């Protein structure tokens, strides 16, 4: 590969394996990369607003996104997230019971401010990346009818990541 000129529309999938930049895994990596950049933007906003706990929680989200990317690139197993001191199932359960956890039901609204809007945007974009992951790594992905997902660990990780961001949004808005 070193002495062969690579076409500009090609990139390395793994090692010396070149694929089109439109390859499904490259598209997924691009979306994870974009999501990481947006988490950093939200961290900048949190820091500017003096919300150090939110900034720290977003740092955990960023680290886990990097772990997801690494697992996909290296084809390594991915452990479910452990974020904000909560395991994946607790995150899932609490994200569905935020009124009980934080004392009030919340719906996103502009009046909650820029940081709340940024966290909610991250949650929605994470859900979009999850849907992409299902189409790429889920049952029937890759052009064949596979009865089982190719990467259920990545699909679960992104589902729980959106749960974590909803939990963080509700916590921030509720100020608990």
C-alpha cells in the first residue's frame, strides 16, 4: 500500500484493506466522529456556563464514543456503558422513569437554555447514529439476511448512550 497511490475516494477500512469512503463502516465512523465533535462543543458551552458536573458527564460520553469507535475499527467486543456511576441497565431504567428520579416531568423547550438544547440535540443525534448502526450492523445488514445482528454490542451501546443523554438532560433541567 505504501508504494501504490491511493485514489482520493478510497480510505483504509482496516490495515491495508482499502474501501470507498462511502463504505457502510466508514459512514458509521464519520457519524461517530461528528457526534464526538458535537459533544466537545457542548462541553465548551457547559464550561462557559460554569456547569462543571455537566462538562464532566459529557466527558464520560465522549470517552465512551471513542471506545465505540475503537471497538468498531479493531473489531473488538464492546462492553456496555458505565456512565455517571450507573450501569447500562440502570441508565435504561432511570431514563424511562425520569419523573420519579428527578421529581418532575420535563419536555425540551427553548426556555431551558442553550446547554439543555445542546444536550437534547446530542441525544437526538445519538438516536440517529443508533438507527444507522442498526441498518449497518443489525439483522439483514451487509446485503444478506442474517438472523442475528453483526454488532449487537454497538447497537446496545448507542441505545444506552441516548438513554444516558436523556438522563443528563432531565438532571440538568431539573437541577438535582
